[in-house]
């Protein structure tokens, strides 16, 4: 009898050891609710979303994207835009997907290490080696994988990955269960060894929950711009300010704010990274959505850029042919007019010359009877000039915070000016500034501001007045703040519409 007991005990011990090594693939729970459960139907849906979404520039060096995780009928095109910012030929070793828990709370993060993730499109492999390293070396990752079983924020991203990438890297799925800022910083510190260009990070989050349509638009823009600031404190303060306004119905400004904060902590201090807002809508924009209680969706991307101090210097002047000039003004006018007619304007890329594809900054200035009516643009850009001009036209006409949106009646009397900017050059002596020729860019810490070359001569300023007004009014550093800041100059070509 003792022999039988020993044999049985040995069998149970072997079975227990074997069961601990068994993998358990995470099965889909959002299929049929957030997206189609049928493989063919899902593939067709993704093809339509990628076909209809806004297409960002395809030459970006993408380090991270922020993508919504709602039902595809509501946020699918915005998610597709986020993924479309990634160049088709981009190769990553791993994709880290970070979401915030909707179903349980715990004092850290849970990374899935029990197997792979399954969707109707098939299996997507989990890099369990990295997952195990995170768990073994960081107590903040020591939370059960059960947090993944009913959570949709990771799963909803996977069909986009499976549809977009030809060769799908291994994923590292992470669910954050805490809202403790200290713990979130610990999570970011643990992930930093992998926050490299060879890996892609995906932040899964929707934005405002349940305010009215107009309140959502305003709140979501404020929250997105705080992400663009790349400053964790600015981001947290914006969330607190949004909450303090007691906006009717607003439950949260961003359901995955802890995941967004993790990304900002990861990138903190890296001046070579830039966050860009790509597109926005909310559930009220969907044919099946109402306007009273909406959820907001932003597509965002974090890219690598060349820092201002390492921008290539060039003394060569640049100019544009009459054909190129005409085409730039046509882009501005048709872009603005498309907002009035509610028709989509698509730039004919076959007509774009090589000179208009260069990554140059530009500003679009609108005036009515000589008075400023809007002026927004970019002085550094990784996107082609014609794209920058098109986006700046919309911003100047309808998004300049100093003015109400341009009306159709006003547009008839509006004159247009395009300023194309050359590369930045750091200077150590203000005597290098030539009024009327150089624009200036002032930077100190997270504060910065610029004024175009023509502004100084239009106002009759001296060099020190040019610096003082830019420092005070644009960079927020005070009148003499430029004296302890970094100074850059750039040249600009001002194009006026001949009509």
C-alpha cells in the first residue's frame, strides 16, 4: 500500500510540474462586440478603415502611437490613421502595447506571460522572455495575468497590427491597474531599457467619456495638446483642470491616462522626440452615435526628429518657380474652401514638384484689409512642404485661438501669405540677426517661441525689441528672458498671392 501511495504521489508531482509549464493562450473577448468575430468580415472591415482614414506622411520615424480602443464603427478610422503613420517598410523587434485596466484595480502593472493572444485573424505571439524579465526584476509588474482575460484595450489593437504589418513582431501586452503617479513612474523606469527605436510602443486609450458633443471636442483638444507638450506635469494639470470645470456628463478626460503618462515619463528629457496630433473624432460623428453622451478619440504619434541644435546649416537661398508658387496657393485655397463646401479635397500628388516635397517649415498668414485674421504654421517639419502648407491653412483659418473660425463671407475679402522657412541656425551673438532677413526662435527648457522675419520690419522694431517681444509674447519668458535662453535664426521666403 505504501508503494502504491509513493507511485501516486510521484504521478501527481509530475502532473503538477507539467501543468505549471503549460501555456494558456489568451482568447478573444471583444470579438463580436467591438469588432467582427468572423475572420473574413473582420479583414474586409479593416481594409475599409485603412482605405478611408487620413494618411499621415509616410516618412516618419515612429517610436510610439496612441490609438483608441472603442468599437470599430466609432473609432476605427482614427485608429487606422494612427497605424498609418508607421512607414510600411518599418521593422520593429517588438511591439509593447500598454492599456489601462477597465475591469480591476491593483497596485502596479500586469504583463501577460502565459501564452499568446488570439484574434479571429489568428495567433499573435507574445514575447514571454521580455514579459518574464519584467516580472522577475520589477515588483511593480508582479500582478496576475487574470487582468488580461476580460480586458479589451489590448485586444482591440491586435487586428490593426495583424492587418497592417507584413511581418508581425512579438508583442508585450501590459495592463496598468494603478492610478498612483509614483507607481506609474516605476513602470516607465522598468520599461526604459526597451524604449529604443528598434521597438514600437502603442498606447491604447480613448479620451473624454460621456460629455455632450461640443464639450467633448473642446476637452479632447486640451488633453491632446497637453500630450503634445510632452510634459508629464502639464498633462496631469490639464486633466485636473478639466475635472475642476464640472463639465456635465464628463466621467474622465482620458480613460487610459495612466498609459499616456507612462509614455510621457518614458520620453521625458529626450529632446529628439516629438508628439503630433494626427486626427480626431468622437462617437457623435458616427452615423449610429448620439450627440448627448459621447466618447472622444484621438490618433497621435511620437516620432524621432533632429534636434534644433543639430539641424543642418545652409547659407544657400531657396526659391520657388512660378508653377510651384501657384500650386502652393491653390492648395491653401482649396483646402480652406473644402471646409465651406464640406467636400474632401485631395492633393494631386502627381503635380507636386520635388521642391515641394522637401521637409520645410511654413506659416500661412491670413489678413483682411491689412489686419491679421490668422497665422499658424511650423518652423521645423519632418513632413513635406505641401502637406505643412495644407495643414497650416486649416489651422490659420479655423483653429487660431486668437480669432473665431473664418466665415465664408470673410474669406471673400481675405488675402493670403505663405512664408516658407529655412533650417535653424544656433547663434551666440545677437549681432548675427539681420532684421527683415531672419526670423528668431527662442528656447529655454520646455518654453519656446518664434516670430517670422517680416514681423520685425512690419513693426519697425530694433533687434532687442524683436527679441523682447518674442521672448515675452511667444515664449512666455518675460522681456529679458532671451538673455539666458538658446537663440536660433532662420531665413524665410515670403510668397504673396498674385491673384
